[in-house]
C-alpha cells in the first residue's frame, strides 16, 4: 500500500450523482456465520446515525443465533454537519458494544489530521466543511475572506488561524485523536472490499495509493471493469444507493438529504436500510 496522501489537486465537492437504475447479477458472499452492515458517509449527523444504528440493531435480532454482527463504517464521520464531535462521541462510546466494528478513514478525517500538522491548511479545510467540525469542538474559524483586503489583514488572519490551531491541538480529546489516527484505509471480508472512495481500476489492492482509496471518483465510478471483490464505498453522493456487479455505493448525501444509508450483507443476500428525511 503506497501512501500518496495529499489534497491539493483533489475535487473536494461533488454534485449529487444521477445514475441509471443498476442491476446486479454477480453472486457474492459474506463470510460464513457473519452478517455485515456497512454505513455510508455520516458528515456530522449524529441524529441520523442513532436512528440507523437502531434500525440495524432491530434488524439483527432476526439473525440466527451465534451470527457474528459487524458494522463497517465507510468514513467521513465529520465536516459539513454541526454534530461532528457528537458523532465521534457516539462511535467511541459503548453504544456499539453489541457489534464488532470496523472504522475506515474518509478524506475528511484525513483533512482533520492534516490540519493538526499544518495550521495553514485550515483555510482550505473550512471550504469543504471543516468549519462545522471546528464549531462542534467549540472553535470559531477565522474570517479568511477579510484577509484578501490587505497584507496586514492576511497576517492577522494567519495569526488567528495559528491561535485556533494551537488551541484545537490542546483541547482535542485524546480519545478522539486516537480514534482519528486508528482509522483503516480498507477492509476485506468474504467477497467484499470496503473502502471510503473507491479503487483505481486494474490495480491490485497492494498497489493502490491511500489517496486513491480516499479521493478517487470518476476513474472508479465510470469504469466498467470488475474487481476481485465487490467494492462497497461512499464518498460520492447519489440520489439512491447504487448496486451493480462491481460496486455498492452508499453515500446518499445524509448531511443535506436526511437519508443515511446502510447495506446488509448476509450469506448471498444484499439488502439496504436507510433513515427517512424528516
């Protein structure tokens, strides 16, 4: 696995993707004796997360006794939604203790970690949702627009960012920092590969860069070649869950649509759960 982190040339915003109705004829199987639930991009909506987890909990009660129950979270827990800190509090609490859990890294968690290392990156982070995360932790992002008026204003804005950066590093809960640093780039279970954004076609997983796994869009979405595994991913919001022979897309734009989606993978069966818009 090659690192390849970086955001400079990546597209951080994506329009809602309009896709034709997909069909899946490929037979894929979850590991024997295990039911996998995969949850798409949460983006600071703890309210929706709690509702969906409760749906999953109720659904799992009908599983055969002794079935291993696993929830795979596909990343992008934070940014855009003002409950970003609350989402992390929920994920690291004991409220998921009756499930095995797998937490993947999204590009927005990568952005937070980059900000922790580089105060100047804050100006870029807030352009795609980092401001809401800072608010959720009790910080006011500096007014970057004012810095365009003069050299002195630019210097003041940089000083303000350095102050926010210093305080954020000091006050970020240690258990949150450990959570962000523990996130995995991908997870394989049975015939499924779980990743935040997708994969570069015709490239073995060992040769994928972390940048691709967290950021790729069109090269992955518009290709028709199948992978060794069915890829379960988020990252690119779409009107509906997508399921065909090569991928299952679960980002339904929860932070604005009110629809947080999950896939249930059990044996050869694939089904979906989601919250309903208020």
